[in-house]
């Protein structure tokens, strides 16, 4: 889980910074898969939702 040996913040930190929710709550509200995001897989649907909330993911 998470990014090892990387200076980039994790997806959980980006979500927490952009919203007031932790990753589990955010995924529940937006109907996204928490395990996919933890494992690093970001679908087109998830990328679109994250971008609409101002969260930039690579």
C-alpha cells in the first residue's frame, strides 16, 4: 500500500487536503472503489471524479 520511495503525496493525502474527508469516506460518497485507489489503479471514471473535485492524479 502507498507509494514507496516517492516524493509525491499519496492519493489519500491528496483527497484529505482537497476535501475534509478521508479516503474511505470520499470513496463511499462518490461510489468509488477504495481498494483500487489504494493499489494504484485509477479508472477513467475515478479520474474524472477526482479531477472534478480538484484532485490532480498522475
